[in-house]
């Protein structure tokens, strides 16, 4: 399969780290097969705002791809809601604005195919692409299906799914099981970023303590952050800790952790971590505390790192719990329901995690190759 100087692919996906990680893994596979010239034949479209109320430019995809070798563009977009209230009128206007932005981008760059990995930003772009008769290829990462992908699947030429159970949600004639693509960087056990060097220094200074990596996802989780903050006196006795708090403008959790750094020499806190650090963190952690998004669960299952998973309580169709259950059934994870999360339940789960099986590979890492082969055959 070859690319020309014209834009061949338009990637779209965002709003959560899972959509972006899947897109990154697919892009990496194209580059592995076609070389860096592929970057010149693609664009990526994301949202200019992460969450309602957050500042422009703080979307996860905007941060992740700020220094990318391909052109990154943004549209106005808003998260779709299943329940109607009067505030939704503002979101409707944003959706219309996003469709307008999308038409402008697609007409200017004339991509031949759309690759969507989901999220609210994908809806206006895919609606515009459908009107312009540009083929849409959708990848669904979760066992359950969110509202955005239910809409986009009706417009798509092909739907690629990660779990067999997802087939029931899509038309059989255009649906194919590929698995969930994982970033190639997830296999990198080392990193030399500033953050990685800080973590190595802490681990070297406290060799008898295990390493706990905590993440509430790209946007962070206030509830998880506060549970960890309240548990620090107990946790730091046995664990070296790195927590990625997110950059929520309302709670400003990072400041709360920064005020505690002088009290603990084995605590590191940061709003974000670089994509180059993902493999280092997943491979070197003795225990990961995280939400149960599809990409997080898949990467944990590929690397085999034990985890305590706290599924997002309002995820569509309870999708995060279904994802987490796969690892729990394989003795690779302990689940805490969000409504039950407290200092006591968390510390008990940490104690229970000692029985989890380290290094067990639950998932295989071939999905990106299967997805690439679909496009190779379509050309």
C-alpha cells in the first residue's frame, strides 16, 4: 500500500485517552509499514476543548499531538448526552458549529478515507464526511458501545471491534473483529524523560518499597485523587508512588498533592505523563490504580501488570465494569465499584492485590496489524 503527496487519511477521535491511544497505535502501524512519509498523507482532527468549562487548548488530543509529525486540526465539539435538558441547546449549537468546521477541513484537505476511533469529536466530522461521501472506517474499543459510535456506525463503511460481544450492536455485514490496538511504546520498559528519571531516583532511594502507578485517565479523577491523598500516610510506608492527577480546572488536585511532596520523599505527582513514559510506567509498576477504559484494560492485559480498577460509574452501558471484569476473571485485577470507593475499601484492595498474578498476558498485541491489513486490501 502506498501513499501520495495528497491527504489520504483523516483520523478523528478524542475526549478520552482510550480513543487517542487506539488512533496512535493504528498510526504507528501505518508508519511501521510505510515509513515516515505516511505522516505527509494524513491529518488528525480533534476537539479544541476537553470538557465543558475547561480552557481552549486543553483537550487530551491537543496535548498529545502538539509536537506530532502530522498536521493536527481542531473543531468545536461537545459531548453528547443521552438525557435531554434545556442546557442541551448550547450543545446542539456546538454540534452544528463542529459540522461547519468539519466541512471546511474536509473540503480543504480532501482526504480519501476517514478513520474514527470514537469520542464526541468524531460525530460532527463523520456526519460531514458522510454528506461528502468519504468512506468512514470506525474502530470500537469497548465491549459496550457509546452513543457517539452508535451514531457513526450507521454512517460507516466498515466497523472494527475489539470484543466479540460488540457484534450485537452493529450490522453484521460490515463488522469485523480485530481486537484493540495497543501503542508500540507500551512495550518500552525504559524511558529517559524528566519524569522517568525522577521516578528512577525515588525507586533507587527506596529499594525495599514497591512501585504504585496511579492514573485517573487523561482528564484525571477527583474521587480517586482524594482517596489517594487521604491514604498517603499508610500507602507511603510500603509503596513508592507516582500519581497522574489530570488538570481539572475546577478541583486543581495537582496543587493538593504538590503541598504534600515535602512530607514524603517517595511521592511524585504530575498532571500528565508523556506518551514515551507509558511503557516505562506499565512495565515497572508493581501495581496500577486506574479507571477501566478499554485501552487501559487492554494494555494491562498485554503487559500483565496487576491492577486495582475503579470503573467509571456513569460509563455508557456499564462498559468499564465489563472491561474490568475480564481482568478480574483472569486474576489480574481487583475491582472497586466507584460508589464503594473509600480510604478503607481502597487500602483493603491494596492488601488483596498481593494475590494477583504478575506477568500474566491476557490479550495478544496483533490488532493494529489486522486493522492495517483491512486498508491494505481496500486499496
